[in-house]
């Protein structure tokens, strides 16, 4: 069954110049990339993204981590992978959450680390299941930024919306 998965290359992945390696590893899945962009992550977006972990003691640290405060890289790369079994294929390649427990040949096993303060710097995010994927993709992307129709959309008319265009 075709599925969509949100992938984030986290700030440590960008700082370590791993973008190419990670995309090459993910291309083993033969999935299609249907959306991609660089994002400067606001506190609100990071908190929404990790809302299921808000009661954990490490919540504050992972919000800082996703915002790039720990790496002086205030951006992440967000992508949507699409195709047969996308979530399990991408999670398999990503490896376990804890990089020390991850298969050493997986992306997290190869490139992740645990900081002295205990944060799992594990290089990428991959959606855990279909409902998380839908919630996350809707959080990170507008419908027009995705080149296939993943979820129902509606047209709205906005009056006097101020936006930037090329000068
Ligand atoms: N995390 C952590 N310590 C933990 C659990 C999670 O630092 O004990 C971080 C880690 O960066 C992880 C993120 O919080 O990727 C989100 O946790 P989740 O349980 O959703 O793991 P994932 O789905 O990313 O494998
Ligand atoms: Mg998760």
C-alpha cells in the first residue's frame, strides 16, 4: 500500500554534511520524493512536532535540538517520501531511536551519538505510523508544496494576504 513518510534531516545531520549520504541511503528504498524544502524551525513548530513527548524530561532539550540551538545550524531539511511501505522502509534504514542501539549500518547507527547531557542526536526523523505521518506532513507542508495529492484539500479565498514576491 502506498504511504507517505515525513523525513527530517536534523541540524546535526546538516552540520556534519550528511545530507548527500542520507539521501543516497534513502534512495535504496526506491521511494519517490514528493516534497522537499529547507525550514527554519520555530519553537511552536518544534513543540507541535514533538507534542507526544511534552511530558518527558528531555522535551526542552529536543526542542532546542530540532531548532538547531545545539548545532549553530538553524535549519532542517524536510522531505516527504512516497510509495509502497514508505514508513517501514524509511524507519528500517534510519535504525533505532537510540543511536547506540541502532544497527551500526543504519543511518542513526552510522552517524548518531548520545550527548553528555543524554540527548539522542540521531541525525534524522522518520514518521512512526500513518496517522503520525499525516499529522506531521500537514504540520510541515502546505498542500501546494507536495506534488501528489496525499490528503483531501479545500480551496479558500484569502483577502488582502501580504506575501513576498521577487522584486
Ligand atoms: N529522544 C531522546 N531521548 C529519548 C527518546 C527520544 O533524546 O529517550 C529524542 C530523539 O532525538 C528522538 C526524538 O527525541 O528521535 C523523538 O523521540 P521518538 O520516541 O519519537 O523517537 P523516533 O520516532 O525519532 O525514533
Ligand atoms: Mg517519533
